[in-house]
């Protein structure tokens, strides 16, 4: 408790901020724990490969995620597995072009579940199905035009590429 050195002798009104600080710290900790779980959405470790062309996801891309348990996620939002066909049909019936579906599945998932998802997509309007995988760690893509590919040191373009 603070003592006043003034000689006024009057009552000094000072707010006690300790409880407020305690509440703020508790809220801060809660939000620090909850926010990453809200942003994660879909967690899967896709298969890895070498010389993969970087494909940034755009707003119009439809990405179907399948986690290790076989749960479907459409654009990082969980959906019941039974609703996948009708959701894809609604999306692709409304489109006149660019009927592409990207699938991002967990590397330990049984491949038959990926094939089932591809069959459902093909029957409900997706004309092209692409698989998303990650670049193997410790390697770099040598694909011409890849945004993550290193620039050639000698100034020459790789085969089939432009300088």
C-alpha cells in the first residue's frame, strides 16, 4: 500500500489495479492457448517428394483435406463424411469452368480412402483432381518457374526455362 507524503491529510482515492491485471493475464493465457487451435483447422502431414512445383492456394481453389482418421475437411472446415458428395455437387454445379479439386491427405492414411474421395469428386462434378504434397526437407525444387526454386548461379536458365 502506498503512503502519501503530502501534508493534506485528505482521503486519496486510488484504484486497486491488481485484480484487473490478474484477470487480464488469465484472459491472455486463455487466448494464447485457444487461438492456435482455432487457426489450425485441418492437420495432416502430406507425402513428400522431390522437384515439386509450388502451387499456392488461391481463394477460388477447392481443397479437400483428409486427416489421419479419414475425416474430411473442405477448405479447412470439417464436414461430415456423408455430406461430401452433396457439397461438391453444389460447388461444381455452380461453376462453368475451372472444375478442379485439390486433395491434401495425411501420409499415413490408407490410400483406398483417398481413392474413395476421388471417386466421390469425379461423380459430383470435379473434372480434374490434383494431389498436394510437400517438398522433401533438405531438398530444393529444380522445376522451371517454381517460386521456391533457387536462381541459377551461372546466369543460365534450367532446361526448358527462361532466364
